[in-house]
C-alpha cells in the first residue's frame, strides 16, 4: 500500500496537464483581448468613413 502511495505522490502527469491548461487559458485571454481591441479600432475607422461619406 505504501508503495502505491509513493508512486502516486511521485506522479507529475496531473501537474503537467494543469500547466498546459493554464497556458491555453492565457493564450485565449490574449487572443480575446487582441480581437476586442482590433474590433474597436475597426469600428471607429468605419464610423469615421461613414460620417465622411454622409457629409455630401
């Protein structure tokens, strides 16, 4: 029984899976933040263009 417990305590595969999950979450947050910033910038550009076209 103690050998099984020692083997369980030495197993690092769960920690590796958690690390990969955290990396994936951080990449997702960065992509969402970038897409939001790009979307806001494009929205501003299109609104400016629309205003200039409607002046005539």
